[in-house]
C-alpha cells in the first residue's frame, strides 16, 4: 500500500466538521487503498525530505498561494523540490494552484467566484469553490481538461504531477454549507445558481481514479 503524505493547507471549521469531517477524513474516503499520512503544513508540520512518502497530496485552503506567509513560502519550496525529484504529487484547488505557481507558472485572482458544479470539456462534472485560478502554465505543463469558467482546470506538470482545480473530496452538503456561510462575499445570485447546480450527477469517482493513477506511478 503506497504511503501518501497529505499536506494539509487548511482545516474545516469546527461548525462544519459534522458534515464530512476534516480534510483528512474527506481524502481518506476519496482515496481508498493508500496509507494516508497527515502533515499539518498550515500548522508548521512539514516532511523532512521529499522521499519520506511515496507520493503527496496538497489540499485546498482559504489562503492564496501567492501570500507571503511563512508556511506558504516553505510549501512552495517543497513543491518545487518535489518537481525536481519527479515525485508523484496531486494538488486540489489551492494545491493545484500551488503546483503551477511553484514550478514556473502563475496563479492570481480570477475576479469572480467559481462555485457549484461545473462540467469539464472531457465530460466530467465536479464541484468548485474558488476565487484564484492558474493564469499561466509552467513550461512542462499540459492542460488535460477545461471548464467553462476555468481554462486550466486539470493539468499535469512533468510526468508525475497532477493539478485539479475542483474539489472531488467535498461532499455536496459541505459545499452547500459554505455557500450559505459566504453568501454575502460571493453574492446572492451567484450562490443561488451554484446551489441549483448541486443536484446534477457528478463524477468524483473519475477524478479519484486520476489521482490514484498519479500517486501510484
């Protein structure tokens, strides 16, 4: 069973933990068949080397990858080292943006919220909740799929690293709760449209398959 380090870039607020648990719980359900090891990087807990685990997953976060917080600066350096080492890596939302931003690309604010369920041009429908996007790709990146609001929605960097802007780990109920909690920031009409999209069929299992294939080499 591969040992996969979960780089926790945030935690679920206590008031929402009853829905799906913390990020670790969500990714543990999404990725069966791996030994998931917690690294609370937002709290300062980092691996001592890039080969401490067989692969790595970086979670979402309420922060931006271009913020100059100590833990984010350190995490960008770690992902750059993983890139050089050709280590298996999957980044989700913040982790996806982190992958591009740490390996020669650029992430920035999109100027709008990407929320609710959106369909990729490859046919999969996944949940989103983000303001930032990958704006420029690293030299060795490829776009695997785009969404209507997000051209660089699924990318690879090199041969061992995958980025997914969506949140395949999130239960729809958790997205619904966040949309209600952030309605004033996001805007009523955008939230209403996002809530209406949550009942459509989705393909988290397909995204989990992409992730597992990357992590298992």
